C-alpha cells in the first residue's frame, strides 16, 4: 500500500537503513531517497539496497511527502533546523531518535509552516550500528512509541503499523521517563560494570557478565547524546536504581537472610514474567 | 579413562547433574551415585540418566573414592561436616560451589583424616536450575578454578581436564575476589535493576534490558548463600562499581561531553574485546 510518494531518510544507519528496507519491502512509498554525508556510507547503503537513490544534499527533501530523521539525537535536532524551510507544506516530518522531549521542542521552534512533525521511537535496536547491519525485519512485532503535541497523525500511525509495529502514543516526557529506566540506565550500568573490571579478571568473565554488559558495546556518539539529552530523567532513574541497590547492599551487610531472599525473589519473579 | 571407581555426587541439580552426565559420557568412573533429599529429584535424575544409582543416605559415601559436593554454598558446608567421618581414607572430596574461602575453611576444620579436599569452581552455569536442565557439555571449554591449601591434587586436575575444562589454580581469596566482581556484583545489579522497574513500564522493556537482567531470574537460595558467604568482597566490589557509576553520573550531571564520551568509549573498547 503506497502511503507516500517520496520518502527521504536523513541518516541511513542501522535504524534509518532498516526503515528504508522495510518501506521498500512493504511497498509503502514510490521512492526512498537516502541523504548521506559520506560516499562510503552511500555505497554501503546502495549495496544493502536500503534506499533507491542517494543524495548528498539536504535540499532533496523539497518534494518529499515524508522526511525521516534518524541518527544520534544531536544530529536529528541539527537536521530539524536545516530542513525546516526546505520542505513542502504537505510534507510530514518524523524522527526515530531515542529521546523525545528536546526533539519535539526543536521541531516546535523551527518548523513553522503547516508541516506536521511526529516524534517516533521504534523500540528496536542493536548494539551494532551502521547500514551494514540493517534488517527489514528489525521493527517487526516491536512497539513504536509516537509522541506529538496534538492528536497523533493517523497516516504516521498507519505507517508504523504497516512496518509491523504496535503503536503506543504518549507525551514526550513520559516516553523519556520510561526509556530512562528501561534503556538509558541499563546502558550506564553496563558501561560502569565493564569499566570496573581489572584487565587480569577478564579471562574469568562468563556468560552472565557478558549478557549483562552486551549493550556496553553500543555506539559512543549515540549514547553520549542520549544520556546528555535525557540528563535529568537519567539521573533520576539512576537514583531509583541506587535505592534498590542500597536495599540489597544493606541486607548483605547486615547478614539479613530473609530480607535478602525477599529482594532476590521479587526480582526473580518479575524477571521471569518478562516475555 | 577410569580415574575413579565409585563417584558419589551429593546435590544432583544443574551442576551436579551435568557433572554426572559428563563423568558417565567420558567414562571417568565405574559407577556414579547420586545422593538425593527427595524422591522427585531422584526420579528426574534417573530419567535424565545423570547418575547410575540413587541413594537417600549419606553413608553411601563410605566406599567412594571421589565425593562431589554440589548445591548452594550453605548446603555444601553442611555436607562437609556430615560426611567428614563417613569417608574412607583414600577418598578425595571436592566441591563445585560458587565461593571458596569459607568452604575451604569448613573442610579444614571438619575433614580431619588424610582425605584430600579440593575446592573447585567450574565457571559454567545457567540462570536455570535443576537436573532437568543438566547437560553433559555444560563444562566443555570452560575454565575450572581449583583452590587448595597445598599443592593442587594432580588427579583432580586431570579429572577436570577430562571433563573438558581449562584448569586454573589460585588461592581461595583471589577466587572470591574475582568472582565477586565478574559474577556476584552483576547479579546484585540485575536484581536491583529489575526491582526498580514500575509495573507499567514492563511492556516497554526491550532486548537490551532483558539481556542485562537475564541473570535476575537465578535461583533465590543459591544467590542468597553466595552473596552472604562472600559478603565483604561483594560489598567491596560494589563500591568499585559505584565509583565507576559516579564518574559516569558526574559527567552526565555536568554536561561533560568529552569526559562522558571517554568513559563510554573505554567501556565499549573493553567490552568488544571480550571473546
């Protein structure tokens, strides 16, 4: 079902590239154009067939009816500013960044025409990056959180459903609060845990430690942007985590077997319930 | 190669059961006897063929030439006391518990004959427990840490090599220090992280959070015992982890992009290097 004529994806990495593949596979647009900064990425994207055509010039958005902003959060906000006056009136702009409040604020500030801006966050990803790892099925059966100031745009909701997502709408602040705890804090913990391991302990690391820290191999720029952009809620969630950690540490310190068992059991029961 | 005539495994769960299967597969003993507390576990172990015979009486150790103590740490120390005066002079006793210092202390205190006691920790495991999940290949290509007061017993080293492990000997304190950081702290973090998630956030949990907290589904009794038994080193390692966490939190708080990027990059580089 053709929902759009010309889709322009700015930032054809893991997420942008996977979206390009999915749009093409589901035939949701007549044409998918990727905007690239480097020829190298363009050639990789072409090889992966993630886009139909490539451009090195943002002005190719001018006759698009959907522009997708992908990449690190700061890159997205920079692109909002740059494309605001290039797009047609009928063009819908979405982003697929990992935070939402500041991106929506930027959009509100710079996109002055009648253009509709919808903040989107498909909850899919990998610790790998780059269009070489793009996968048309990446978003299949995942949740896409949609945040917009006004009533959520029905065409965009339909778009994500066609991509294979379950769409949940909420305000940007709630999105950022949820993600701070479910995604951002786990990354911070993984970074800290890896950094606390002396070199000569590394050979003794087993599958538990490896799973716990898999996401510590994530992209530096992406995570630097996310953690600083969602700073207050990340610090807030770290405090909540810290309180739970303190309860466990206290039970250990005081040899409080029953209290410790209760806390472990609570975690086990909850964790086992995750699908 | 028959290294032993009669092996008795006390505690036929995931580890004890997998060891039974491996001993039988590699034909390292003429007979493998399991000691059980419940008929239910005995029947499960029999069905899995993890042991040749079962017994509900610890006195079956009396003509064994190898006794393996498995199960939670407290159960192991309790069994050391109970079998100390039941075994023959030529019997070697090993344990496969997750901590070593206190187990070796117990052995030293109660095993008064000429019996050799060797503390062993094959670094293999799952968040699942029980003989139903036992697997003859569980220890294949993993490290087995061997701790003993005197020169490591060559027969036991040979035993673990036949099982498929790379054997590393060290003193019990070093073992406990390494495992505190590489295994015990990750569990505490996983418990705390799961406990800090509100119920209504659970549907938004993605693969990153799931991997980070997989080990939070571990057994309550086993982990209660480990964390209390290795209390001081666990608290010590938690402090080291906390210092690393503080550095990240500080960089976030102060919007220190370069310092944050440095810490993330350090973690990424190290994590990617893990095999």
